[in-house]
C-alpha cells in the first residue's frame, strides 16, 4: 500500500515515555521499556505505507542531564531492541543507520549493536531506518562548519548544497514530516538543517500508546497540507483540502517568534507557520474524537 502523501522522510520525536509511566504509578524507566511496541508498530506501518526514510529520535545531546538510572535504562533499552529486532528488519529490506556524535559515554554494548546492524543491513534499500542517538541539531551544524574550515574550503564556494554534504549521512533527504507525541510543540534541537521546511503533527497520545492508526492519521494530515517552500503557490497541492487559515484575530495576538526564540525573522516565520498549522490539525482531531465519544451508545 503506497502512502497517500508525498512524504519521503518521516521523523518521530518519541516523547512521553516517562510521563506515561508516572501516570501509572511506575518508575520512568518502565516507560522507556514500554516504548518498544510503539517503535515496532511505526516501523512496520511505515513499510506498509511505502515510506522510504524513517528517523527515530532516541536520545539527544541534552538527555545526558537526566538521572543516571534513567539514562542507563534508556540506552540499555535501545540496545535490547536492536539486538532483538535487527534480523527481522534485515529480512524486511530495512537499512539501519545511526546519527549522532561519537562519545565514550555511549555504552560499548549499544555501540556494538548499532555497528552490527549497520554492517548487516548496509545493502538494503526498501527503507532506511535512522536511529538518532546522542544527536543535536546545533552540534551537527557546528561539526559540518568545522569540517569545511579544516578542509580550507573558500568562503565563496560554500553553498547550501556543499554545506549539506558535510552533515552526517549526507545522502539523507530533508525531513518532510515530524511527528512529536505527547502534545508537546517543540523541535528540541532535532535535525535543524533538515527540518527547515518540515511539516509538523503533534498527537496528544504519549509514545508508548502510539499506534498504526495514529501514524496513518498523521500521514492524512500531511496529505492535506499545501507546501509552498517560500513560494506563492503550493509545490505539492492536494485536491482534498486547502491550507487552514487562522481564526480571525488570532494572528495579532501571537508573540513574535523571532523575539522569543532569538531566531532570524524568516526562519521564525516559517517555524511559526508550521507550529500553528500543527495546532489547528491537533484541534480538529481532538474535536472529532470528542464528537465520536459524545455519540449515544446503542
């Protein structure tokens, strides 16, 4: 089954594991273990929908500030998932790759499992599954800049295209759709360069409860977007729906993202548009769920 959208690259920010566990009176570490089912479901559904690139944001450069017990549990869970699932992924034609900074803080067991997975699956082409561990968008950009400086590339020869070739995994396409669970509306320093024109969907469900229907709902929302890439007309029009317009009076009450986030105005405007569009989609989805729940039961 081919996806209804034109999305080539979908990224999931797997948020809400700790809160999922705490709401059930369990330690936060239980939430990370419970995330495995959602991970396997998303990978399987992405294959069924014909998505060629899937990236999972597993551990950020900022996550080292968490309690050591939680860090150990999170990284060990990732190691166990790789060990149990890699041969299934290989048989399905999935190429596994890592993304993130090298650091001795990553356990040897996890590093070895990821290296093994990459070597085993390197020739697969059905889908590329990228696991982001110790990844930070700003750090990735800084590393690319350092490489250009070390190679003594003249400033006038530095273009967006040449810069992108110095990012990690340079053959990776830009992210088309970011799905962040648990109802949080942040990018959290994820793949900043590749998410410049990504669309966003923010399901309220926490990651351990994320299922195939949530993934497909996100694809459907993406299919209804009109991506303009800075132009006046949509580059990927979709006949079923037009881009939602903000309610009257709302835009005037929004704070300036360029001031709040200290971003250049153009970037802030694009990010603000993505976030606002995602909020409208989330509101429509919540409304539809409320209408379903309010229907009289037979």
